[in-house]
C-alpha cells in the first residue's frame, strides 16, 4: 500500500514533511505495537504485527520511528488521513489574518474632517482590525510635534471603548505614528457581524410575513356594503313615475 505524508508545523512557521511508513514499507525486525483503541500490545516481530493488521482489516502505521524499537499502531490509515485533512481545513477556516488599516490626519484638521476620520477608525476597530494613525506635518508644523501628539491622544480617548494604544505615538521623519489595536479579536468581530446580519434578515422576514398576513386579511374580510343610491327628488311627478 502507498505511504502517506505527515506535515509538522515548526515554531518558525515552516513545515517539515515527515514520511509515514506503513505496512510492507516498515523494514525493522520488530516494533512496539499499539492496538487500534490505543492499548499497548508490546514488542512483537514486524511480521506478526503485519499479520494482525491484515486479520483486523487495518494498516500497520509507524507513528514514532525514533523509538527503539519504532512504535507502530493498528489503524485505518485512509480514515486517519481524512480526519487529519478535515482538522487542517477547519484550522485554516478559523485562522484570521491580522490586517492593519491606515488613517492619515493633519495636525490642524477641522472638526468635520476629524469626525469623518474617526468614523473610519471606529469601523476598522469594530471589524477587529488594527489601525495605524499617521499625522502628517508640513512646513512649520514640523516644529510643533505637540499638536500631533495631542490629536493622537484625543483620538485614542474617543475610541477607547473599541481599541487601545498598541504602539505609542512616535516621530518618524515628517510624520508621527500611533497604532491602535482592537479589543475584540477578528474572529469574534466576524461572528458578531454575521449574527447581526442574520438577526436583521429574520426581522425583515417577520415584517414581510406580517404585511402579507394583513393584506390577505383585508382581501378576505367582509365586503363593505354598497351605499344605497337615493332617488333624486324631482318637482315633476311624471318623472318620478
């Protein structure tokens, strides 16, 4: 039977491909055998372990080649690979990438522009993203760094319920930079957004159902009686006849 590959993630983020030997590819004379339910069988000749695997319609898989003798386990190798692939897929689905948004301000920004920029920062933090705030100095503004510092402190205070100062304000050439981090994790923020959308969709569906029921009730209700037409009064008796 073919062998499989096991990928081990290292602390540096890379992957080392480790070949798993199974069945006839296990060449050592004896192995420390583990049963299909994790029970320890003991040290047995490899041929006997292969025979046990065949009788149980399972595979003999070398799970710890560094052991003396190597440790092998009786298992359904196809199922083992499938479950590992499912776990890896689920881990990738739950993995979130850290995104850093950027917002640029001038030290003498007017009130309207400040509120607009702050609104963007609030939206980014609610989404679980970090925000890099850059104050751009021009001309004589470079000699007034305290203006940028106060502006950054004001912004941090205005959004403190959603984020915190992850990197304090620091001068970088003509710019002053500060990084805000969100209180909520990206995954939590996504879950909240999803829940809010589902709730809004449910409310909309309920409203539509209620309107449909009201229209149906109006259409099937008692028909309004037509008003009886009054005969016109005429002075000529022949016309009435």
